[in-house]
């Protein structure tokens, strides 16, 4: 039997959920990522680990304008 996550439970009951975004480190070691995410434990319902940490949405927009 799979235990449902806090995010799943809150979503299914229509409760407000809080998520946070964490930028991953450039290294393959999970230690930095876990250190960055630790203060969020118990404060948010889910954490999103972004991809492309060196290039945000504004970087994509700037690139589109240069082409």
C-alpha cells in the first residue's frame, strides 16, 4: 500500500497548497541540494527542483530577440 503525500492529500481535499522552487547545484552531489531544501521542510507541501540553473526564462526571451 502506497502512502499518499501531503501534497496529494491537500490537493484531493481542495486545500490551498504551497510549493517552493530550489535551484540545483552544478555538481552531481545531492548534499548542497538537500542543504538548500532543508529549511523548507514542514513549511511547504512540495519542492520543485528547477532545470537549467544558469538560464532562467528571461535568458530564453533575450535569446529569442537576438535570433
